[in-house]
């Protein structure tokens, strides 16, 4: 088999099955065929290469939509080429691109139309992290709960009119809840509206590494770093909490932030918590990050988890029974990432196993991944448990009494609500009789600090946790 002929035939089939031109251009058309190798089990491997590390990572996952679409396309392509279908698996290898120095070609020589699909200039310092957006991260594929609908709406507004309002947009919340998905959806939408926009998506670690390397290389490279980052139309930065404690990096990020917003260009950030709750983050950055809009992403409730699974099932053209979806949604109440991980396991069984997928199949998969149906811990359950433990009433916890016998249990209940649920500070405050979110923050910080020095209090909190988990 000729690898080039085979790959071209498979690409034509993939062009039909991969819906968006952006997905095809970045995750299919950038691949280069290398060789075809026959395996001992009567299968064939088509080896390809890419100079985008994120693209290679995506193709490494046998459950990814690209990998699965490839195998189906290969069967059709080989039938057309050779008269019989052949089972072909892809193997994509990342090959680091040859560096191109920014200083060989003046920055002014690069015309806007020379920009690539991610909005980054093809002439860039070789040490600067290249930006690749995941084309699957779109607004259409983000299923928002009622609590997250406001964040979703603000993100759409920013994508439609970047730099005009809510700048920066900070999306914060726990791990695996969809912060990166929503942030990259903004980038994909901006590029859809304006393909020539310079959009740069990075992690905070990328920014740190790029700046450190620029300093190591000298003045010219430091200036190249500044031009690369400060000339963006839309800068997307993941996990800004990792700036904490890094004074020199924070100073450069502060200057980058000011340079971008001064030109009315847009910045979108993600974090695991509000900036003022990040120890070691300078006050000037806390102030800058808070001057736009802070959107809290919370854990999806049961109806939203069901909707996410059904949406993924429809996207991948899978007929997963409703009772199986309900079983998964009821068991996986941690985050969207875990939910999708279990879904991928079930999808694999559905595609490659001879037996139909049932609730028992789902339970076996859930058990191997340490998930099982469990009672959801909610604020009312926490309030009831804490009230019984301290022999007070829920009305006392939600009221305004300030005596110690009530205040401490109230603060413990708020502390556990923040720890064990994905409800935001304002949501917790409303559940405790309309308290302000700053009251919730003060209460949780007080208990957190007291636990370190008060063994009795620490023991009480742990006993309540154990009771809630049973």
C-alpha cells in the first residue's frame, strides 16, 4: 500500500464525517503520511506525523472522535481502492518543527492573511509555545446547568464582541467542570467570526516557561516574547492560580495584561478559585483580574449530567439506552471530566463488544472506575446533619443569632457546604438565610484556620464528614 495514496483516500472520507472545517484543517489536514506497516494480527498501521503536540495527543486516544472516525473511513477507503475493506489503525507521532527565528524576517513583513487557523503568526520565536485550540470545544457542545447559564451567556457575549465589555473574563471553579471548554469555545467563536484574529491559548505554565526561556536567551528573545504575547487580539490563559508566589513572572504578566487591555483587546482567564482567595497573588493582579467579570462554573446537577451524556451519545451516533445513561449520571457526580471518561468506556463497549450494553455493563465499568450510585450531598442535607450534631435547629443555622452555640455550627455548615458541594459563595449565602458571599468566605476561612490549632473542632468536623458520606 502506498501511504500517500492511502492517506489521501482516507482524508476524503474523513472530510465527509468530520463536520467543521476547523476540525479537519487542524486535526486531519496537518498530518503527513510516513509509512504503512502490516501487523501480525491481520491489521495494518498507517504511520503519520504532525508538528503539533496537542494534535498528536488527541490521536493517541483510541476513544477520541478522530481515531474512531479514521477507522470507519479507512474501511470505506480501502474498499474503494482495493476492492475489499481493511482494518487500519492510525499512529500519529509528534515531530518538533524546525525552529524559525523571528529575526530572520521582520515582524512587519508578515501580512495578516499569512496567519494560520489558530490566529498565531507562522513567523514566531521558536521557543514560544504555539497555540492550538481544540475544535471540539464549542458553545454548541457545552451543556450548561441552570447555575452555569449566566457564565455561558457572558462567555458568548465576550466571543461576539471581544474587548468591549467584561474584560478580563475570569472563569473559576473546580477541576474537570468545563472551564477550559468554555474558554476555548470563546476562541473558536472569535476565529469563526474573524479568521484573521490573533488568538493565543496557553496554560500559565506555558507563559512561565516561555518567559523564563526568553530571559535565558537574552534581550532580543525577551523582546520577541513581549511582541508575541502583547500583540494578541484574544489571549486565553488557563490556570492563573499557578502565578502565585512567582514575583518576576507576575510582574511580566501584569505588564502583558495592561498592554493587551490598553488596546481594547480581550483576555480570558481560568482559575480554581477567585483571585482574592489565591495566596501569593499580588494585589495589583487581584485588582486587575477582578475588574471585568468573574463567572463561577459549578458541578453539574443530575438533569445536566443526563443531558451531557445524551448530547455526547448523539454527537457520536450511538444508541445508548436511557437506563444506562441514567445509571452513569446518577453514579458520577464529581465533574464533567469523570463523566466523559465513563462514557468513553461505555462507548468502546458498544462499538467493539458483541454483547449489547446494559445497566449491568455500566455498573461493571463504574465499579472498575470506583464510581457507584450514592446520595448526593446538598446544602439542606449538610444543614440538617450539622444541626442534629450540635443539637440546634436548621432555623438557628439560617437565622441571625450571634451566640457562640449557633455561630460555630453555622460556620462549620458553611465550611462543609463549600468543601462538599460545587455551589458558589452566593448560592451558599442564599441557602443560609440570605447571607452575603463575604460572610460565607469569612466563615469558611475561620473554620479552616481554626482546625489547624483546635483538635476538638477538627474531630467534630471529621465526624460530620463521615456521617454525610454514609
